[in-house]
C-alpha cells in the first residue's frame, strides 16, 4: 500500500484510508475500516489517486479528492445491501477541480461540515449537508502563478 490519505470519521467509528498504489491487484482505492472493537474492513471503493478524504459529521458520507482525475467524488452507503459506493462527483459550482489535493474541514461549531480543498491555483469550499449530501459553494482563485499553488491547507475553528 502507498497511503496517500487517512482520516477518522467525526464519530470515531471509521478510519478512511486512501491507497494510490498502482502496482497491486486492487490499485487506487479507498478502504473503510471499522474502529469499534477489532479493526475490520467494512468497505472499499476504487478512486484514481485518492489524494485527500473528508468525512461528513452528519452522515456516513465522504468526499474524496482525485488528484490525477481532477475530480471530487462522493462516497456513500447507497450500494447493494448498504455497501459503500462511489455515488458520483460533486456537482461543481463553476469549473471542475484542477489537481485537488489537500483538504481541511471543521467538525464542530457553526462551521461544522465545511470543507476547503486546495487546488492548482485556487481554494474550493464544500459543505456537507445534514441530508447526507455535499454542496460546492464555489472557489476563489489565488493571484499569481507558481507562487499561487497551495501545497497545504489548514483551518482552525
């Protein structure tokens, strides 16, 4: 495995791990592990280059940034028998993501459920909804060229 991202769900019951190893039988996947009791694999979905993951504080839903895919995917439990599945991409406000990478989120307080995604020369703002969805609130472009590429992002409530 080549771990590209890992995040614990806000309720502490799941660990979401991105693996962007392209040289194994099941490449480019996000594995969901239960952390209640013994660690147990409870699901896996295939996503090209899962660069970052954030999990909703409202539902068993995550958004996964695909760096190589230039996309933000929603993963939920809408598969057969409640299995995890890629539900599709976020409905983008404005253009598609460009090299989405790092993510930061707020899990408490008034901004609970808000996520910011570092992209090539912009920051995208997403919001998890209480109904289990993800809304793109838009992005803002950073001024400049190479010096405007965010390599990391952090948010403090």
